C-alpha cells in the first residue's frame, strides 16, 4: 500500500504518515515565511538557551542512563553496553523529518541490527546523532510526532533492541528553531525513549566522551547549538567549559557536530565561520588558565566536523597547496575532515555551487587573545573530495527537470496551487492593463478587443512580446557589467526581483498575444468573449508563467532563489546517512551509506505491543557507499 493508504491506519500506527513538504506551494510559502519572521524576532528578543542554563547538568555517560522521567536525578541505570568495546559504532543523520517514505526508509535502515554495504558489515550504531532539522516545515508537537517521532519509534520498537536502548542525541537546526525551540526541548531533553533509542541530553547541545577516560586520551562527541547562526550563549559556553574543556587531555580527538556547514558559508562571508572557530580555538584547542591569566594548549583537536542543513553529501579534506612531504599521501588519516550529510529524509539539494577549495582560520598560539579570524595568505586549506553527491553533471540534470513540462517534477505539478496562483495573477494583471488601455480609447473591454481586428495587430503583438524579453536580455547582460547583483546586501535583491518580474511580464505578454491573434467573432455575446479571453490568459499564465518562473530560478546562479530549483521538486530519492566506527586503537572510519531509491510500497506488520508497523513490501532497498570509507586517525598534523 502507498503512504496515503497508510494514513487510514493512523490509530494503529500512533501517527499520521505525511507527504513531503511542497515548498513552493503558495499556502506553504506563506506559512513558512510567517514562521521564519517570528523565529527571527524570537532569536533577537527571547533566547530559550538562556533558560537552559538552569536545566540539570551532569556528565553524559555511554554506559548508564538517568532514571526515566526524572532528569534531575544522577546517572544510575546501566545502559547495557559492554565496557571498553573492541569497536564503538555511531550513526549520523540530519534533515530527516519530512515525507514519510524517505524518513521511514532511512529510519528502517538505521534500525537494522546490521547492514552489509559493498562487502562491509556495518552493525547498528550504539549512538544515533540527529544533526539538525528533525522536522519540516516548522516545529510543533504534531509535526514532530507525525514526521519524526512516529516513524522512528515504529522503525525500532523497544522490543527490537536487545541489550538495552541505544543512545539518541539531537542538535537543533533552523527548522527546529522556528517555534523558539520549545518543541525540541520538550522532546529531546526529558530522557525518554523514542522506540529503541533513548534520549539522554538535558539541553539543546551535548558533550559525550566516547572512548578514553580521565587518564587516557580518546574520542569526544560534541554538539553545538548556534541558534540560527547568531551566537553561542554564555550558559552553553559554561556547560562546555566544565564538561569538556576542563577535562580534555593531550591526544584527545573530537567529533564536532554543528547545525550548518559554516565552512562553506565562510567562503563568501568571513563572519559565518567566526563563532565556531572561536569555540574550536578557545574551548577545544586551548583553555583559559584563570590563575595564570593566559591560555594553555589542551593538546586536543577537532578531527571530524559533521553537519547537515545542505541536503547533499560532500566532504572537504585538509591539505596544503603545493607539494609538502609533511602532508603525506592523499589518503593520510591525519587529515581533518569536514563532512556534510543532510540526506535523512528532506528533499535532495544540488551541490554544484560548492567551492573546490576552502581556507579556514589557522590555529593560534596558546597565548593572549586570538588574532583576526582570517589573515590574507594564512589559514588551513581544504579541498572538495570527489565523492560529492550529486556531482556537478548530476546536479545540472536534476535541476533542469523543474522546467520540463513532461517531467513529474515540473514546477506546477510538484507544487499544488502554484500554477493556479500564477494564472490568477495573470488574469488580474491582464484585466487591469486592458481596462486602462480601453479607458484611454473610450471603449468597453470587448469593443476595444474587436476594434484591434481592423488595424495592424501584428506590430502590436510584436511590441507586446518583444519589449519584456528585450528588457530582460538587457538587464541580464548589462546588469552585472554595471555592478548590479554582485553584492546581495546592496542591490542583489532588487536585481533578482527585477529579473523575476520581467520573466512574468514576458509570460503575460505571451498570453495577451494569443488573445490578440485569435479572430474573435463580432456577434458573440460580450460575456462569452470576456470569459474566453480570461480563460486563455489563465491557461497561458498557468503554463507559460510557471515555465517563466522555472527559467528565472534556473537562471539565478546562487542564493535562496537558486535553491528553489531543488526544493521546488521535493525529490524523495537519493538519501543517505553516516555509519562511523571507532576501533580499539583509536582509528575512526566513516562509511557514507547511500540509498538511491527509497521504499514507496508497504505492508502492515505488528509490533510487540500490538501496534501496527509498516514493512517495505519488496524489502529494504539496496545500498552503496557515496565513496570509499574515510579513515581518520585520533591525532592529526601538528597545529
């Protein structure tokens, strides 16, 4: 059965399977815009993280759990994980709470006891990390239940996790912040089970020692809440100083999870990476000695950065420009890795705009205050690895489907109401323009239309259709030469809006031209002629207006509008997640698992407690790796 049929069994499932969000549907656009504005206002005037400073704080422990329902209690309950395991496995997924089919497919794969991918046996992770945007389009209790909690609880019921529950840690993304983080805090900070996974964090950020101890270096897992990219609050910094910074040992390695790939954003905006660089530098690489009044090196380093937010897979690898024997071979495990994997359930995004190289701020000495974030000619260099998905050619192919009327991903087909809204807008615009035109001539709407048959309509049609296209051509070719559109904060928005308006004027002109070229009979009733004219304008507006908007999107090189080429298609296939292994010798290996085709046909099974559970009708989909496993040593290059 399909997702819509599963919805008829909501009572047995305990949630309602939802369709993927249609981001460019007019109603959805309006609702999302309102929540984004409210979230921005909240971010300025009411930060929930300040309140989290009063929440319970204790060191998270992999081997023990807090008493259920009593977050203020100390850690007292055994988790059931073996002490000092030969290998510790973790899972990472992000951008997950969207349509049921992709979200539940990924959840079902994460719930499997083990997976075999290209000959590698990958056991289920003892820790599941959700890297942000656990729900779409905006956070609310009902949205979390239907789009994330219900699917994950059903994919791994408590009875299917022998040996105790696995640990679940979550980081909020921008969509989790759209209700001020209220729903996120209620869901993830109360030490409750989501099926066979147990939440253990007490705040919207977390720190967990994975291996090693107070007298032996190992791996740490740290999740940072940067609140819509604004700043890191003082209670959060205080939490990390006491639970991580003060306990770091020389040789400790850190997996740092952040809500967005700030290293990519930093390629265009140096301030984008400033906050996380400050945290890495002053809370992980070094700590402030209050007695001496100076910084001292911790001897620890971030070896792996993880994030979602961008719905693709990409990896940047540390390197140097030019030959350097110290840099070692291309597969040197001492290299730091920056990985983006936002493929947990939301629409697929392209990766064609990713820069081939990045330069990030270099580590600073453990003295005094740090220098500027970026100095010309200095920094740490990273290159984009070849395993990026989708690649440039695939990205171009996928983006082009938005403007293909024969594709099921065509803009008005994939976004219900979009074409109708454009058609209606064209009708209103045509009525307004033709009414003004007729009034100047002293004729009624229909009389003015019929009178044009006696004149030379060809020249008028040519002028109506050619002028907007000529203006669009001039704006597109001469605009950049005149400096328009280079800096979005200066005139880029106006340049983009002007282009979009001219594209729609061109489509409107096409509709008017069709009307003028039709030989309208003079003996028809006026209301019939008017009705047919408006119907033609509506149909042309629906089709040509949608096509013009698609070309406008595809012709925008970067920014939010350019991202609509993929969000407007709501592509549910091509999902993935990371399965990570930390060996006994401290070596970490990342397996980037790709799911090319999600499950769309389901049968109903039962859970141990009598509830219903969807099961893939044809079994779980085949898997592959986006690229060969990536190995990271616990200690990297000297800073």
